[in-house]
């Protein structure tokens, strides 16, 4: 669900994007005038009128389903709808006992599902947090006085003047009017890890995208450093952030789990639709009591319905969610657990997943490529004394020096002046007074720009003039470092003979190049082991990143990931879906992707019958998170990414995710046990009921006896979520295989009918039950219940039951309790109320032989099935 805010058309967005480019070329005053505002802000009354015109400054967000919706989601399950209809039919036919039993089954299933869904919804809600709920705005009173007030974020309108400082979120799309040392983190929108400096001056150039406009900021970004004053241009759904959020919260396509449950449900409903009328007609014709035949057919319909499927599925998923929460994994949608287990492709960004998501200084080299403390000293002076943004590179330099105990603040240097960084020069200089009293200019920046203002070079051993050969060697060295995944910054200096207090760009000339510092976002220690573990468990990892191919390739090599052909976003823009789907299956790394391209790759992989997971934490990942079978994010992700995700990791670590994948497979293995048991048992019962109805002069079981048998069998399976799972069941991704379920049903189902008929023969010809319907019904009731309960232990594992693979103590105990209850029931007053009779003692040894024979044949059939098709 999402808020009913008006939707933005693609054409309108394109028009307004062009408007942003035009606005960026205007002066500050002209920009304000274009939105009928001024530098002193809007009048309070005007702001209120504009709020009613533009609407609240809110974006689309998933809303928490309330208790009524959660209950409705459980009730509208096709199986529950069918059972309620059958309960109504039973009541209208005068069988209130049968109707009561059916209602108990339905309520048990709905209430259990509701409790687990409610708990998971509450846990998900606790993860959500608003990024910022107020903003500092300049407003004018009617008397013309100007004030700066904090107003709720959702009341901002185009034309408002907002003030921004370090730590603030950008509350809308903004044209900067004033900026000082303003650095913006726009990774949530673009995926860029490095902050970008923004300026207020009109922009006369061209920009490839609105995010490249140097005087525009956008909702979803945040201020890293500096101060700014800006004009709100767009709010709410009209912002880029809002448009992406709108896409993120639209209804997602059905996942692999949804499709699997739906297909199995309709398979069983088709069987019931054929069986119930057939049983009714046969018994009506042969017994000449159409009312009783109808009641029996209704009871058979209930018996054939896997009514515990919603409860078994929910309890299994809830148990898995609880287990995962202990392992730092929060499950927002329960069905995501099975999708994790079925996942055969994981798409992920590299930053923070394969890498540590932090920049470290790795090397400090002179012109010859040798490690040099001389280079490090000058880099530290520049990073320590500059007053602008201490970006990740500066922090890495300072941390490196501090870690190694070099160059303390007490080294005797004092700052004189600073020449700030800008994007035309791409360098920053500081001027410091040395302990000897001379002035030293230290410059750090992009390699090409530093070399352009250098005349000489210096190493620990020599000092000379930069000539063509030196420049070529420097370029080769930096190119090699770049190809190895390093971000390279050059460092230069010069002694300033004329001491003064103010320095400018003109002083950045005739510098001496001392070398380079090289930075790396290092790979995680756990990345190699996690990738290997995922590969061993049948999960192929694909890297979808907005970063460049060189750095991406380097990271992949360091973690032992075979990147192969790296596909760039620009190469797939015009590629047809079919060709891209084949390419996505074949290639493992995609770089320089836009958010739409990430979503497209995920969607096309799913179209190839893969179960796809996506791990991301930015607004640019939200569309792909929604498109995946299972979206995975982290608790530190942007709010909209957490909303779009199905699974939240409390630690961004592939090993944590790998553990969740295995737990998902355990959960699905236990769900599959119930499905196979129910499908094979129900299919066998179809043959048994049809045969008995054809030749018996009475009903093989009374309707209430059918329901009691079904209820006891269901109770025996309630402990399946606690059962152990064989290692073979979690080695590879497991998906819904309706064809496999049908084959299993066709092989195992008729075997139970064989022994049902053997029981019929025993009861009719040994105990002469032709004229004693209660004796026949009691004998078949007990045999049917015990064979169904026994087969649980045979079907639950591909191994030898009780010897190579034992059920959990809870499942073993529950099946034993139900079996004993079924055996004792005919001897109780409740049994007599249900129409049962005590069986002669000679019945029990013969029943034991039937059970042993059935168990042996069922085990043989299961072994044949496993050899032929696998478990």
C-alpha cells in the first residue's frame, strides 16, 4: 500500500528536469523571483496557500497493515474459504458437530497466522525511522519582519528558503542561494561514495544529469560539511527522491514462494472439485440416502483439504524468523524466508558487501614508486591544517598517521592561510609556518592538476627538474595504481620566500612534486569465505554497482571473485530484453549502472526462472529491491530502502546472509514435508473412499469420524516446524516443484490404498463386518490414522528413518501421542459418542502386520523416488 498522493508522469518529470537546468543558470535573486519568492522567504499566509496547492511534502511509503487487514489476509486463503463453505454446508444439513470441528480447524489456522504476521509487522515497524521531521525556514511576517523558524518537514513548499548545516537532510529539491564549504553526500541517490562540493554561483555549463548541477541539491541527500541557504524548488512526489520512492512502494510482482503456494493450493482444490461430487453421486446411488451421501461428501472434502497448510507454513516461517533474529537478521515478510532458501542468484553492490565501506591510506610513494615517509609528512600537513571538509581521504591520512604515531600536532607547525578546493583546479593548498619560521605551501589534489603546476621533483635521495621522461613515468605509475583499484592523489610543495598572511591561486606555481598517496576501500576479511560458501550452496553472486569498472574489477580480484567480462551500463541502454537476459545469466559483474538498469537486470533474471535476491542500501537500490524475489537491506540503509526490503541485516556481511539462506532452506524443507505427506495421503484416501463407496452397503466412515480422523492427523503434524533437516536438503536451492509433488503423490498415494483395501478385506471376511458398520468404521479409522501417522517418519527424510535420520523429539512425541489416542479412542465414552466400538484383540496383531508391510513398501517407493528424481 502507499499513500494516495498524485502520481508524476514521465513527461512531466522530463519537463521539470529541464526546468532545473534553466534555474541553475539564473542568479540567486532571479531564481527566487522565478518561484515568486525572495531571499527573505515567503510570508506565512502565502506558504499556507501554497501548501494547499502543492500538497504535503511527503513521499510514498509503505503503510503498516492494521489488525483487520492482517485477519483478512488470513481468512481469504482459498483453503480457508473452502473450509468455511463446507462448514456452512454441514450446518445447513443438520450436522452441527461436523461444522464445529471444521470451524475449529479454520480458526486455529487463522489465529496462528495472524499472531505470527502481527509480531513480524511490529518488528518491522520498530526498524523504521523518519530521517528528519523539521527544517529551519526563513519566513516573513505580515509586518515585513523576517524570522528563522523550525517547521514540520511536511509543510515545506516551493519558494521556501531553508538553512542547512552539517548533518541536515536535504528536505526537498533545492537551488542553492549561498554556500560555504558545502559538501553533500548524494550516495543515497547516485551511489557515489565520495561527498560532492556544491556552490551557489550560477552554472553556465552543461550537465549530463541534474545531479551534476553544482548549485542544485536534492531530497534524500545530506550535508556532510559546511553551511548553505537554499530555495525549495520541488517537494514531495515531485522530487527525484519522491519519484523513486513511488516506484519502490508499488505492488511487487508475486514471488517464487507466492506462485508455488498458489499452484499447490489450486492443485488440491481441483482434486477436491472432482472428488466431492463423485463421492456424493456414488453413495447416493448405492445407499439410496442422498442427504447422508451429501454429508459424507462434504466430510470427505474437508478430509482432502490440506487445511493446516496455512498454519504449518506460517509456524515454520515464524520459527525461521525467530532463529534468524538471533543471527542478526530481521524478517519483515515471512514468505521471504523461503525465497531466501530458494534463491539461486544474489545480486549485490560491492561497497560494504565485498569491501569495508571505508577508505584507508594504503601507499605513499615517491616519483620512483618507492615508499616515502617524506610524502606522508606533506600529506599529513595538508589534511591536518585544511579547514574545509575533512573528507574520507583526509580522514584516512590522519588515521594512518595517528595509527603509526607519526607527526603529532605538537610538531611546531602553524597554519598561515588556505587556498580552498574547487572543481576547476581540483586541488587544495595550505600554507604553514615551519618550526624554523619559514612559510611552506603544501598542495594536494588530482594528479593531472598537481603536475600541471609542478616544475621539479624530490625524493629522499635526489632533487631535480621535471622533464618529459619524468612526467611519462609519473603517468605510467598513476595509471598502474588506478588499474589496481587505487584512488591516487598527488602531493607537492614549495617554500614561499616572501612571507605574507594571505595567499591565492597564483601562488600555486613552480611546485615540487614529492609523490603520491594511494587509497583503497579494502575488501572485507569475510568476503572471500562468504562468496565461496554461497557458491558451494548453489548461489551465484552477481555484482551490480554504480562504481567504475576498474575499481570494481580490482575488488573482485582481491576477494577471489571471477569478474570475467565486466558489462557497463552504457552498453545495455539499447539492448533488447532477450539479449540482456542472456547476458545477465552469463556475466557476473555490471558496473556504472543506473537504478533503472539494476531493476531491469533483476527483473530479466527472474524471467529466466531464477529466484533472485538483491542486497542494497540506497534509494538507488529501492526499485531493484522491489523487483527481486527477496530484497535484502541493512539497518543503516536509507529509510526507503528499508521499506522496500523483505529482510534487514543488522550487519552488512555476506556470511550473515549465507546463514539466513541455509535457514530458509531448512524452513522450506519442513514445509515440503507437510505438502508431500498431505498430498500423498489425500490422493490415497481418494481411491480408498471411492472403492469402499462402490461395494459397501454403508458409509465407510461417518462424516464426524472422517473429520475426527483428519483433525488427529493434522495435530500429529503440528510439530513438523521443530523437525531436524538432513544436510542434503540444504545443499542446493530448493524451489517449488509441482510436477515433483504430483509424481510423489501418484507413487506414494496408491500404496496406502493397497493396505486400506487389505484392511477392508480383513474386517469384512475375518471379522464379518458386513452387518456391523460400526466395527468396520472403527477398524478402518484406526488403520487409516496409524498409517498416515507412520508415513510421516518415512517421508520426512531420504535416509533410513529412525536409524540414519531421527525426527525431533517434539515430532516423535506428538506422533506417538496421536497414535496412542487413536488406539484408545474406541474404548472410551468419547469413542462411543463418535460411533466407535472396541475391537477384538485378534484385530491388533493383524493390524501390526499391515503396518509393517505398509512401512516397508512405502520406504521402498520413497527410495525409488529419491533415486529417480531426488528429494
